[in-house]
């Protein structure tokens, strides 16, 4: 597959079975995505695990991403944070983006 090929040439690390997990997070922690720090809060006070998925960039892959013009993908980030939320790691900034309706006008105000 394409992921196996990218792993073989050293651009990624692929674990199609178990995936990657970062262990021993405190209650609140931050993770970076393209220079943006995203805060996450776990249920437990300490020793929390964070599922990182099945693919990680290798050191070479990360360096290549910096020079090839890669850009953040907000849809991907929203997906990751939603997945973490389902597993007990709740983001508290800056994602997920919340859209709100503008405040309603009082009944006695006219537009203008």
C-alpha cells in the first residue's frame, strides 16, 4: 500500500495494527499543530493516554513537510479533536470552532 511504501522510504512511521499512543499526560496538556497550540483536558488527574493514530511523520518526513509548502488542514484537525473528545481528551482551545448566531434584536428595534 501507499502507507507501507512511505514507511519503507522513511517519510512516515506506520503501524496498521496497534497505532501510536502517547502516555502519561497530566490533567491538562497542549499539543501543537503547525505552530498552533491546542489545549486538551483529560478526565484523570494524571497518567492519561492520547491516541495518535496509525501514522506519524518520521523526522525526515517532518523536515520535508516544512520545506515543501505543506499547510494545516482544518478539516483534519477537527476530525482528530473530535476523535480525541470521544476518548476523553476534551479540547479547550482553539478548536473546535464554534459558530454562533448573532444576538437577536429586541422586538422594538428596527434595522437600520
